[in-house]
C-alpha cells in the first residue's frame, strides 16, 4: 500500500489527551460526517495514547481500557467504519508509551495482529522510552514489517519528532508519513518554530514518506491538552497555521473538538481551495523562493501543482508588519522567461480576489500584518 497524498483526519491528543472514551469517539465520528468533514477529505479518526489497560493479557496482547472502551476496539472500529471513516490507533517503539501505557517494543508482531483483528487502518507509532541499544531505524523497520505482513492495509505514521537524524533513514522503514519535528502547542511560537524547521526538510517530503508537522491546533481556542497559559490565537493566526500546513504538504489532522466548533473554525478547516492545495495529487515538494529580512521570518514558498498551477504563500512569522518588498514572485522563479509568452494570474484562496500580474515582479499589496499568510493559487495566462 502506498499513500499517494498526505492524510487528513482527526486525532484525539491535542484536545483530550487521556480523557478519551468510546462515547466521545463515536460522537466525534458522527460530527466528522455531519459537519461534512469526511466529504472534504478528513477520513481518518485516530485515537492517540492512553487507550489501553496498563498491563497486557496473559497471552501478551494489548487490552483496551475496560472503563473507557467497555465494548473493545473492534466495536469502536466497526462504528467508525459504518460512518465511512477509517480508524486509527497509537502505539510506541518503546516498552512504554509517552504517557506510560504499554508500548510495542518486542511485541511488534503480536500488536500488529491485534490492530489488524480490530480493523485498524492507521497506526501512529511514537518514540518515547526506546531501548537505547536498538537504533531507531531498526525499531521502525521492525514495526513496518509487522504492519506490512499483518494481513490488513495499515498506514504507518511514524512519530519520532525528527530525532536521531531520522530524515536520513525514515524512508527506509516503511513509514508512510513521519513526524519531522517536535510536538505542537496552541501558541504562535510553536507554529513559528515548526514552520521554520521545514525548509531544511523539504527535500525529504513527498510520496514515499510525507513530512508530518503534527496535528492542527486550529479551533482549540486556548482549551485542551495542547493549550498553554499563553494560548489565545486569533482567526488570522489560525488561518496562517492552516495555510502553512497545506502549502508545505503536511497531513491535515484536526485536533480540536469537532463536536463543538465555532463558525470561525469551520471557515478555516472547510476551505476547499486550501484543502485542494494540501491534497494536490502530485504531492510535490515545496520550495523557498525568497527568505526576506528578517531572513527566517518572512518567507515566500511555492509548490508546483498537478494541473500546472502553482501554490504560492507569503508568510510573515514575525511580530511586526513586514514591508511588501520582503515578499515577491517573478515568472522567473517558476521557470518562465520572456520567450514563453506567459504571464501569471493569481487567486487569493481566502478572499477569492483574482488579478493578473501586471509587472514582472508581483509583491504583496500592503505590508503583511504580523503572524499572517497570503496564499494564492497561480495559473499561467497568455500575455
Ligand atoms: C508524544 C507525541 C504526541 C502524542 C503524545 C502521547 O509526545 O509526539 O503527538 O502522541 O506523545 O503521549
């Protein structure tokens, strides 16, 4: 099984952490369908850490927590599947998970068999408490083999946070996507840090193993597990976050409580034009065409799309308005010159504004406000 595009869905961790149970998961499945999220591509519902008992059974198998999941995991998976969604779960390459539940170390094959028997379609595989004597690439290859031979197609979502130079070996392991950076929090500082780390990792992104920038915090609004005392992001900041994840080709895994969303959250996560960029069939690597002053805070990033359009983002990560001359695009940046007889037509995917490029250089109209992104879908026109 090859994953041809970065996955989309929902994961329990950013809002709920250990506070998960069957009822909440089933209500979330209902909401994903009723809100139209499944139709937009959000198809994986993933239960993160803290779902199991603390002790395996006599046969060495993982056991779902009897209080949180009284009917077991097949029951939950069947419900999720009945809604047309796919079902994901979590384990860890260490003997215990990050939150202290049993991990899959030296139980990889028996656990993969359990996941397959429950109807799991996606496994997030963490990296806490790993045996320091066994290299990470061995641990991920082992689970990769366990999943590949378990008799069911299961997406392998590696989560080792970019540790141990994993950009050099993760594609050898069977992982379909790879958490390339540390955990996200519901703050601008966190979004900025994760964004700034990506350009150096763009070369590893693409089909074969997508760079995962972590679950989205859009719609947390200062609540939930990934919130901190500094959390209170604005509409513009969440829009910027969503735009960056989409432009950079990261998975779009929602982290908010989709049963209780505000209209602002809906407006962001349901923007089909942004999702179309995230899910473009070519899944090509993005590239930086300009890093303006201050160099790593004002970025112009592009991605060539399957139909010949180009996604272009002007990204102001800084705390100040950044002058328009720090963001620009020329036909030359994307391979055109005067001999081509082509110019560029731009569509702002948030406002719907459209215009043709008038000069050879297109710059953002006004200085970009702090913590904001302009995202365009650019197409070629005759000139
Ligand atoms: C790590 C991962 C998170 C989450 C927690 C669960 O920190 O990076 O995404 O899965 O573990 O304990």
